[in-house]
């Protein structure tokens, strides 16, 4: 393999979490009497962390206290329903297996809160992921802080690392960390958005990801 450490985004890259995120934000909105959002609207809201998802789903003029209450309701509901409908994207378990068999270290770096990131990694990839890192509110991607933390915890020099994600935020995170990025088209952003943000590579399938890593 060209790289010994492969760092992955979670939502939209390894796991399709969209329906559970949508159900959770709509539960919170409904609880507070605000209009619910469509699945496609929620797709456009994700990528910058859970607080930003809640902020984008609410009307722009809500008070901070309402934003905080909505976030608390959303977080509580999501913690109990984070894998009702979530599934790995096709080919992801097989890709991780091949990478592990090839001696690669595998990490997850997500803008999701640390607890759900670790829980989902344990549920879906218990034997495939060496570290899973959620991002603190003051270091959200594209801040490269958690890329550095993941690489440090794996004992991996940055020159041995590559980042795989599905969004502009992921491409910018990799760029800020000084490592290459593979943008995948099956996630929440789509190919056009990836082409606009300029990752080093674009992959349409897990097979293409593997070919780029070899």
C-alpha cells in the first residue's frame, strides 16, 4: 500500500446515517413546534457537526436558548436511535478487511460527537478500526486537530496518512493537515461538490478507493 494509515470520515463515507439523523432532528423540531425538514434538506445540513446541523434546521432568528434546547432534545433522541436505520455503504466492510489484511492502520475522524462516533465504530466495525475520534466543539473540521490526534494515537507520521471523505469539509481538513484526500461520490455531497472543492483523488466505488491506495 502507498499509505500505511487510512483515516476515514464517518457519516457519508463509511456509514449512511442520514435517516437516523433526519428522524432525530425532526423529533426535536416537532417537540418544539417547528416545521420538520425533508431528508434532502437534512442531507445539505450535515458535515459540520451536530450543533451546526441543529442550527441549520431551525429558523435563523431563534434565540440561543431555543437552539440549546433543540440541541439537547436532538442529542438525547439520537443517542437512543443512532443505529435504527444506519448501515455501512456497499463494499465498506470488505474494503476495511482488505486494508487490515494488508497491514494498514485504520482510523475514523468525524465531526460527530465523540460518544456516538465510538459507539457506531464499535457496532459496525468492531475488528476493523484502530481508533475513532469525534471532534470537540472548538476543533471542528476543517480544523486538522483530530487528524493529528488520530495519527498520534496510531503512532503514524503524517507522511504515511491519507484521508477519505465525502465532502468539502473533508477535503479542506486533509489540506489543512497536509495530507492527501480521496473524495468519495456515494456520500452526502455528490461528485459535483467534490470536484468544486478539489480533493487529490475522486473515487466512485470502494474498488476505486482500494486501487488509489495501492
